[in-house]
C-alpha cells in the first residue's frame, strides 16, 4: 500500500492532469487505485463526470477542513486500495501539508517558468516541514517537470533546475493537446490515445513512481 500526494503552491502546473493519468497507468499495472480530490473546485470530480472512463470508478471528493476527519478518510481509502492518490488544490497550504503528513511519496510538479521554479521551492519547503514532523523518514519527495514544451531550452534545463533544489526529478511530462482533449472527453490519455507520445510519457512516469514506492 502506498499513499501518494500531488501538491504545489501554484495553479496551472498539471497536478490534476498528472494525478488522473497516473491513476490510469497504476490501474494498468495491476493496482487497486483510489483518487482523492481535495480541491474545493473538484476538478477531478468534474473530469470524471464528463465520461464513463476509469476515473468515473475511482475518484472521490474529500474535505480537508477537519484534519482528523481527513486522516480517517485517507486511512479508509488505504484499506480498500493499494495506491491512494491525493490531488491537492493550488494556493492552499493546509491541504498540502495534511496530505504530506500522511503520504509515503509527495510529487511536486513544476513548469519551466521562473515563477514555477519559485513555487516549487515553496512547495518543497512545506513538504520538508511535514517530513520533519514525521522525524525525517517520510514522505519521499520527487519533482515532476511538467507542462514542458518539447525541444526548447527551458524544457531541457528544467529537470536539472529542479534537482538543483535538492530532490530528484521523475520523467518529464510535456504539454500536449491530446491530454487536454482526453480530459474534455472525461478520459485519461491511455483511454483516449493509447500508444501516443503523451501516453508513453505517463507510462514512464508511473513506472518511475513505482520504483520510488519500492524503496
């Protein structure tokens, strides 16, 4: 069993997109997955409601207003699934911290802009605060270079820039139209465009995450 939180201090960095598509890939790898949407706007709930794909079977809304209730909800989810993914809202420190206090792994997506790098640094510090409260053992932390435009200098340099903050980075996720089209259909990229470059990226990301979980 593993709890994975996807957090960030800035919107538009691909947290929900990464969470949704990771869920599909982890299910394909044979895992029972529950996705918890903690965003008050319920972006993943809305995405799942647009179609009848895999997200419609595994996404649940959860309130973080009461920390103890949130903990109990996550613990119940962990009893019925071996992979629990928690998508947190941007700009709200409390849900991210609560998720980090429960997670085995925290994923920090970040885009290539200077503002994204600054926000990633802030998210990293918040996650390290959670780790300190847990005596320094967990959560493991990994950056995800996200929303990258392929074949650009900013994109090529992003992984190194993120790892310069002190934690390793997982495979890059590029900005691709097919991913947005899949979401508008209520589907993940595996369901919408299996075998596409976008799908290949998420498969690689899921396999890399599994390696981290096994550590």
